[in-house]
């Protein structure tokens, strides 16, 4: 029984050490990326590299019931520091006044074209129709509530023009709404976790996903993989895996900034994160058999990272249940969990989190000078992030398993913060 | 956002004080109890965060003669326990970072200069027409139209693409 004792001990060790090691993995990867790819360009978002040519770009904006935001989004899109571009706004069966606003904007701005889908078909379908109607090979896809930095197109097109193997480029989303604690915590999250993970994954060679809020694509690459899948709840994760499994590179460009609105209620945040978790699981299940090919080995790191994160979520849940069960019944000594407080590991976790915040400050503050102000609030993030991760994976994974294949994923307008109430 | 900002179409107005003008930080939208509650809770949570550091604090306290949090020393193996954990901790970090470094080096060596896609691909319009079941004329029309209406069948296939004119609107001259 000694092996069982050791196995259980390793299991408990894994649950405490996993977040710790991942933090260092992300930090070291992000640091390598920063020194190799980011630092040489300095901190000037408004100084992208000069391109040999400036090919035409089509900016696609799929939207559904975005009457409150779409006008601002389009006004900012007209300020892109790029000569040859068009803006295609795809109204996906909105039931509010989005359609009328789009027609007005198309009349007002020469670059703007309006596409109305008669019924709600989902974001993936709206993007695909946009890609079909686009005049240009390079597509930049943004959400209908996003403000794109005036220089973002140039940063993203730079990748697409300098390497023929780049199929997609993901940008750097920053959060606008910071009125509540949830808003402020997510500002920290996007820098200290998502930003570090994206950089680290570029060092792995493959990314888990492009940002759904801002990403650029080569249309011929999308065509090769059959465009966006209409039955996945997160079309961004799916398209990232499809492109990379077809040997297209996806780059991360931190200088390509966009400003977006995030949920500021627990309900809104839960729904959003659950969708992300379910979407990740759907893509994992869809590609489970395709990944076991030596030619696709560059995806292994991302695949393994995802598998471990799911195992960890269920392990943490099991430990918590064992601890709670131990309060009411007597468990075998091997399965007894005396406390959930991590002792010395807690000290290491505490120090690690502060180091992680510091690293993200050094790397990321150049893109958002107000970021430092959120440092006071970020202390919530490690616990909030890992707790949300546990519960959304625990609920989202079975949902993905049970979901009927081919069922179309439609969308609803999410919570956009306190100021929209 | 104020009404004045909402209606402004002047690019200079939008870019003035960018990106600070995009940030929405409106504590005035929160009630005073909500505002104070958030701050108080976060302060308490910082306290909890440092509670995680109890083993270190207890060591220091012990060094100064305070025998508080004795259990951390006994139950968790005291400083030796910490050193033992540090061993695993640094081992894990070096192992994980080492794997990452090796993997990224392998990637760089194997794929850095290796580019099978030397040819710059562009969209194959014939394939595009086939993919969407459209004729060349329809696709060309789609590329030129200022306003389109697309209808779908129950199963999500495109059943019609209609080029429509933009309804007259008094603001269109904007």
C-alpha cells in the first residue's frame, strides 16, 4: 500500500504546486518573449515598423444588438493610420436599433459597408459572411464594442506581410471599464495572466487562442481551413486550433491594442467564463484524435497545458470535497485533508504572485500607464482566477461533452459594465 | 461618456487625451456603502494575503522570542520543512523552465528558418464561390455593394443575397 500512499501524496502535492510552477513557466516564457520580440521595438505603440507595401485591409465587425456601442466603435475605426482599408459591419439579426445605426454610419463614412443578416446566425457565421464580402486578403476582426487603437492595423499587417506562413495575428486587449472591483481585477488579469500566457505560448511555438476581440487573419488561410465553425461556442479558440493544425503560424502582437468592455457583475462574469471554459473543452474534444500526429508536435505543449489544467481543476474540487467530507465522517487516514490552508506552500504562492504582478507591471505597463493604479486591487486576482477556473471547468467540460454535435452557437449581448446600466 | 463626446465626429476631439479618454472609471456610479465595502474587503484580503506568510512571520516572531503560531513550526516541520519545500520548489521551477527553454530552442532551430510557405497565397475566388455556392457575378456584387442583406434557410445555408440601397437619413451627410 506504500505506492498508494505515495500516489495520494503526489496528488496533493500536484494540486498545490501546479499553480506555482505554471506561474514561473509563464513568467520565464513571457520574459524570453519580451527580451526577444518586444523590447527591441521600445514602448511606442505609435511607431510601428515601416512596411515594404501597404496592402488593402478589410476590418470586419460582427455585431448583435450593439446599438449602444457600435457608433463609437466605427468612429474610432475611421481613425486607423492606414491608407487602404474598408470597414464591414455585419449586423447579425439584431432586434434593437443596430441596423438603423449601421445604415446611417454607412451613409456617413465612405469606408463603411453594412451587411444585414436577416436572422441571428451567430458570430462565426457573421464573420464568415464578412470574409466572403471583403475586398481584401487581410482581415482584421474586432468585436462590436471594441475601440481599436489607430496604429493597430499597421502592427498586425506587418506580421502578415513579412512572413507567408503567418495565418493569424492576435492583438492585445485592454479593459476600459474599471468602476467596480470586478472591472479592476480584470485589468490585472489581462496583464498579469493573459498577457504573460500569450507571450509564453509564443515561446512554446503555438498559442491556445487568438483574442476574439481583436485578431487579424489571412483570408486564404481561413479558406484552407473552412472559415469559422458555426457550432463552437468560442469560434476564436476553434479557428486558432484549426489554423495551427494546418501548420499556419499565429503571432501575438502586444503593440496592437484594442480597448474593450468587460462584465462588471458576478453573473455576467460567470456566464462569460463558463462560455470560455466550455469552448476550450469543445475544441479539445474536437481535436483530441487529430493531435496525435508527430507532424503536429508543435501543438503538444498547448495540448498538455490544457489537459493538466483540467486535471488540476477536478483535483482541487476533489480535495475540497474530501476536506468537507472529513468534517462529517471519518475518512481513511490517507484521504484525510486536515486543512485547506497551504502552509509553507502558501508562503511560496504568496511571494510568487507578487513577483508575477511585478513582472507583468514591468512588461505591460508601457501599454497602459494607468495599470499601476490597479495594483492595490489585483490581490484578489490569484484566488479569484483559480477559483473561477476550477468551477467553470468543472461545469463547462461536461457541458461540452453533452452538447449535441452541429448545434449552432448563437450569441446574446453580454454584460458590458456598470456604466451601461 | 458625456452627450458632447457622443456626438463629436472630429478626429482631433477623439484623439485628444487618448487613450485616457477611453478609460471608464466612474466611482460616482456606485453607492457609498458599495464603494467603501469594496475598499474594506480588499484591505482585509491584503491582510489574508499576508496571512499566507504566517510561516515566515512565525519564524521571525520566534527569532524575537515570540512563541506564536507554534504549530507552523512543529506541524509543518519548522524551517527545515521550509527548506525541504524550497528544494522541491526550485527543482520544479528549473525543471519547468528548462523544458520550456529546450522546447523553444528546438522550435527555433527546427522551424526558425524553415519556411514551407514561401509562396504568398491569396484567396482562390473560384474556390470561394464554390464554398459559398455563389456565382462569379454574385461574388463580385458582394465585393462592391455598400449595403447587403443576406437571408438564410432553417439549417443556416445562405438562400439569398440582396444588394440594397441605404435608406435616406437626415444624418447621412454627417
